[in-house]
C-alpha cells in the first residue's frame, strides 16, 4: 500500500456497498495515526461530501469554512482501498 498519512484526503473505492452506504469513488479524510497505517496496512477514514445529508444520520458533521471551496460534511466510513491522492 502507498504511504497514506493522517489528515490526508485521498480517493477511495468504497465498493461494494451494503444497504444504502456511499459507494464508488469518494474522497475520504484519513483519521488513523501514521504508525497504525504503516503497521496494519489499514487506515480508518471518513467519506467527505458536499451534498446535504438527509435527516437522521447521527454521525454527520457539517463543516463551514471560508477557506473551503464548498461546505463539506462527513459520514462514518468503513475500510476501503486507497487509489490516489485527491
């Protein structure tokens, strides 16, 4: 696996999906520590989206910032293979 760093935003293939999860190519933010990423060959990440979420998602956080080109939100994401930097 390529070196994936905490705080990095990468493209990940979130397929296959279970139920109504986000699928396909999505941008994700890496949360796990770099040592964990290297030793386990796994990362913990959350999917990013600029689309408003429907009511009822308990793990949705809206991020507002003048520095971002769009408002971004995140939902919990499962493990996924990383393909390239976003």
